């Protein structure tokens, strides 16, 4: 599942996160990160996008190395 992050370098604040993934039985597996979390992520991960003049990064939850708060 993907996360939209605002920030530069290898850390940022989560501004949007999907609900999670579904397992083979259709049960929802919730994501560990949520909107507002400050995270560290792999330096070269994700895709950069520009929304309303601001640079954002779309990353996979697998690229999150730590939740800082």
C-alpha cells in the first residue's frame, strides 16, 4: 500500500495513507503508519510528484524504516 509524504531527504510527514492490504481471505491488514506520522524512509525510494506547487513523494510502506512520532 502506498503513502503520500511531504518532506525532503529521507524523512517526511505522512499526509495521506491507504487503508492497507487484503490477505488471501479478503481480510484487511491495516497499515502501521497513519496521517500525521513523521517517518524515515529509504533515500532513493518512491516517486516524486508535484501537487499544488509542493513536492511530495509517494512511497510504499515497505520503504518506511522508522516511525519517529
